[in-house]
């Protein structure tokens, strides 16, 4: 029988590697206690003073703590079992959202900063796309497919909320690679129903983006662009140094919104460019532009729901911790 269980956040299971380390530390503590006991003095006197101490109870209490920690980690990973399948017929378009997470997006000419405001817009936009499949691409010096096309907007929201410069080690802003990665999310056999929403400050260091946009337009992809920031620019705050970023000469780096390239990208694919000043109006413009794309009927096979088992793990962890708290370290009764 195929049970088909899976962990929703399998990466959290790496925390189980701490269990052997804790066991090794516990063994060292036992050795230290025995060694210290021998140094105190007369062995018979020490044994008499510690007569009610139970090494077995002490070991049992440790095992309870270790098991509860393993249960908490497993609960965080969330063991799931998929429910019944259902066919959902919907009409919509495929939307690849390419979000710039370069360090220039930490500039605060838009409060609280460019990246946080962009994330707020993406979350708001996804609320307006209930029938559309959404993919998420994060990019800076390189582009990464964080999530392929899916109707599971709740998962997409989680990835958006966690987006930061830390997820893309290579810094810079290479729009060409972001567009190419976004285009790979689509069905190459379809010549419509596809749109890329590029959200960036436009500080691109690759001149080939407009040419690539023209090629994507020929394959039926519409690129809509959202500019983040101000033409006047702002310094980039670096949380690692707790100061603004400086160049090799020691001058404060100013990052400016490059609207020209973003307008060219949108124009080349019959898309629309919006500078993000007000989230509501920006989302309304994007939604209206996506509405001009012909929609297609799609049969989407999706799991109706998932049965989550994390409450069982957390319940077991709580039970073990309560048991450990009340279980005595001393012998239950004097022999």
C-alpha cells in the first residue's frame, strides 16, 4: 500500500543532526560527574550523601528531553498526507513574477524600503489572481526559480515573505537572466496566455534585456514592469556593517531607479510600465493589463487538501516535557 507521506518543510529535518551532539554532550557530563565525585573525598561518604540519587532516573529524564526535541523538529517539518484528487476547471493566464532581491532594493527612498514595498505589492496582486497560475523568480546577479507555476498561492505567499538578498549570493541586477528564467516557467508550445511581471529598480548591468524581450514577445509573452525607487536615488543600507554601502573610494553609493529600460521592456511586448508609488493603483493597473490577455480554460488536477500531522508531534513533545518536569531525579523510594 502506497501511503505517500511527505514533509512540507523537509529542510527543517537538518535540526535532527543536533540530537547526536546532545547525546555526546550528555555522555561527557556523566563522565565529568563521575570524575568530580572521585575528587570530592571518601567514596563511602559520597555514596552515603548521594544515596537517593538515581543514575537511571537521570538518564530517563534526558531521554525524554531528547525525544521531545526530536518531536518538535519533526513537527516543524510538518508530515503531510495528500487528500483526494479533484478536477478543477478554471480560466486564467500564467504569470511569472520576477522579483529583484539585490541589495539596492534595501534603499529606503520608498518606506520601509524598496524590497518590503515590492513584497507588499506582490502579495496584494496575488489576491487579485485567484484563477491564474503563478510562478516566482527571485534574482539579483543570478536568477532562481523559487516556485514553478502553481495555483497554490498560499505557498507562493510564503516564498514572497521570505525573499531577501540572502537568497541570491551573487549580487548585481541582471534582468536578462531574470527574464530567461521566467520564460522557462511557461509552456513553450503555447503562444499566448503568458505574462512576466518584472519588479525591480532597473539598475541593470546587461544591455541584452530589450533584445531578449523582443524575442519573448514573438513567443507570446507579455512583459509588464514595475519600477521601485526614485530617479533621485537613495543610499543602500547594509545591515552587516550597520552603515550605508560605499564604493572603493569611500563614497556613499547612490542607487537610482532606471525607468527608461523598464519602459522599453514593457513597450517591446505590449505590456505596461508602472512606477510603484501607491500599491492599490499599481495592482489595479497590473490586473487590468493582465485582463487584456486572452484567457484559456485549463483542467487543473490538484490535491483537495492535505492532512497535517504536526499537531501529533507537538502534542507528543509537550507530553514528554511535562513528564520530564514531574519525573524525579531521585529514587522513587529508599531501598
